[in-house]
């Protein structure tokens, strides 16, 4: 019975593996390039790139390249750094003091 419960829990987690990903283009036979829907740049089939929305993309999908904090201490705040493509979490009264991220999602 334990094996069945564990199997069900693992199956329920599959949808979370690509929680920060979405598909935006189907590759059709004969295609050599695809266009990034954010930056409108063209890329060869089979390549990967990072766009200006901090997503790692291929011609089949784009995935967020960062974790979004969901739980931080009450005396802390978060701010997204577009240059580094990550959230910085720090004390509200002292930006130089970092805080732990207690939970996050892709």
C-alpha cells in the first residue's frame, strides 16, 4: 500500500517539474529557425538562448530562469534584479543584510 501512495505522490509532482515553462511553438518540417516571442529575435532550431524576460528558451519552449520566493521572513522584502535574473531578498531596514528564502517556485 505504501508503494501505491508514493507512486501517486510522485505522479502528482510531475506537473510541477515544468511549472515555470510554457510551450510557444511547434517545429514544422523544413523549419531552420524560430522566433523568440518576447524579443522577436530569430534562433536556429536546436539552439537555446536567454531572452530579456529572463527566460531560457528553445524553439519548443521557454522556462523561467529564476525562482520566485513565496515565503520570506516578515522583516524582509524581495526585489527582482533584471540584470542578474533573480530575486534578491533582504532586510527591510538594511538592504545589505540578506534574508533566507523559506519557500519558492520556478
